C-alpha cells in the first residue's frame, strides 16, 4: 500500500469509545471543575493502529485551536515549587526538570488524596516499552544507530535515577503513610515516572514558567522547559500533522494552547506533531514507529562507504572530508543520498583530480558521470545493509527479543529493499 493509501486506512479504521470508562469520566470532571472548556468536542477513543487517542466530533480547519488547557492544570516547575515537594530533597541537590517531574508523578500516584489523582489514574499503569529498557547484552545486538540511541537513553535514565537516589533526604517520611522515601520511590516506580515524562511531557517556554513561580529553589540544574498537561497528553503523533503549541492569555487567564496547522475531519483521530522525528527517534523516545514515516532514512556509517565500495582517500581529500564534516549525517532516503553522503561519494570516487572540490559540492555541480554512478553506489550500500540486517534479525528472532524491535527491523529491511529497487 502506498503512503497515501496507508494514511487513509490508518485514519478511517473503526475506533472504540473510551469516554464512558471511569478514569476518562473522572479526568473530564477534574478538568471541567478546574476551568477546562472543550470547544473541539474531543472524544477519547481506542484506535486499532495507535491505541488510545483523541477524535474531534467537529471538523478542525487549519489554524483552529484544538485544545486550550488552563495553566494551573499543567504540572510545571511552578507547580512543584509551590508545594512542599522540594522538601523531599537535600537543599544542595541539583536535579533536572525531567528528574523532578518523574519523582513528582511517583509521589502523587502514591498519595491517597492528591489533587492530581484523576490525572494520575488516566495515565498508563505500565509505561510504554522503550529500547532503553533492554539489557546491555541485548542492546549490543542491535544495528549501530539504534544501539547508540538506546544506549544514550539508557544512560540518561540511569543518571536520572542515580541523581534522585543521591538527593532524596534519608529522614523524609510520607505524610500519608509514614513510609520512608525509598519505599515510596523505588527503581520500579521511578522507571514508570521517568518513561511517562519522556513520552508525554510537552515543551514549555521556561521564561513563562519562571514568571509563574511564587517561590524559587535552586535545586534545578537545567531549564524548567518540560511540563505535563492533562488530556493534551492523550493526542498521538503523525508525521504528516503540524501543530503549534504556545502559552496564550485568554480573557485575562493563562492557557497552554495547541493549534492545528493541517486540520482534520469530523469524527477522525486528531494527530499532533511531536517533531519531525525519524523512526529511530520515535522508537527510542516514545516506544513506537510509523511505517512509511516521511522522515525515515537508512543511516550509513562512514567506514561502510570505504569498505563496501572499496574506496580510499588521499591525505588532502581526507582533510577536506574532516574539515567539512562530510563523514557525518550520511543516509539514504526516498530522496536519494543525503547531501553529505553524495559529497563523500564524490570526493572519494572522483578520479579526474578535481581541484576545487568545495565548488562542486556546494554548487551541486557534480559531473553527469558521477550523478549516474551514485544510484549504483547507493544500491551497493543498501544491499550490504540489507544482508547485514537480515542476519541480525535472525539472531534477534531466535532470542525472542521484544516484538516492537523485531517489527521495526523488519520494517527497516522492507524500506531498504524498496530503496534498493528504486536504485536499480
Ligand atoms: C503523549 S502519549 C499519547 C497518548 C497515549 N496513546 C495514551 O494512551 O495515553 C504518547 C504515547 O502514545 C503512543 N503513540 C503516540 N503516537 C503514536 C502513533 N502514531 N502510533 C502508535 N503509538 C503512538 C506511544 O506509546 C507514545 O509513547
């Protein structure tokens, strides 16, 4: 099925209503009690392709507001500092906004009478699965780009946990049950909070947040640029959606507002954009991928170019590649070789002793013979990758690795074959 066909099927698939579920009813009541007005007639539904998401019972046109959430319904740095939450930490602590939001979520889930209970109950009881949760041994088996991304997010998670564990006061006890901190925030509950913040937090303007803080604490080590936004965090992502998120003043009150730049049809799922992410980013940060994602490509390692195509660089050309960073951002997509890959292939394969390499590369004035041969070179690189991936897939399937990773790698193999066919 083509990209357009795939999108159409994706958006027309029948969905199931979720609005009558207790947690959804309570979330609505909580939002309405606190000044939320649903002008787009939004419905929570379960969609076959994406799981839980939001549909609108009215058409949304370009530049329509999808949702406008009152500021005090967001969990921001201002929320954290206006409560006694900072007392959980030793005063010299240095924690990121991600660390703090994760700990706050865990604490609110534990509390019996939290103001946020209805929101917390609307969150997935189990966090989405991310490749960062794979064992180190299994991570090593992944293709290099996915392996590096998984390792990086695993490191962030481990560092966050070690910062929190160091910073929580040993004499802190919970106000509702008297338990010590380590019995309220343990590694398991922390992972739930951390992954939910990772997959659901929105970017917020730190200046606005600072302006809304009544009390200052200096435990924050980065910018207060992440926040959790009830109901708004129910929207799923699509690579062809475009949205604008911002703080606005409306009738004298501050709101976090999401505007659609693409529109959507009545009764259909409303998708938003989490950013122009490729599938490795979506998989490692959010735990899903989109077949046919328009931002997707096949990454190529610089060593592979020389190994597979049997090319060598003399000293001056090596320096040229280094100076212009042509050994990075190498990939092949539906549009062909990336700018840097094309340039590297030219610099490494040119036998006509071109003097002004920069002029050819930056004016895109490649000789016709080279342009003709790039398709063949890309085909060889893709073929090499497909063969390698096929054997990795076999090992991972035998190990019964998480099915999401297997599905992603199968999809990538198909993408390589498709790109290979384009290059024939
Ligand atoms: C901000 S939440 C969106 C709401 C979420 N589906 C829920 O039920 O709470 C982000 C998470 O939704 C899921 N998600 C978002 N967009 C998706 C998509 N296009 N396909 C599949 N899952 C998606 C992923 O699990 C992601 O981590």
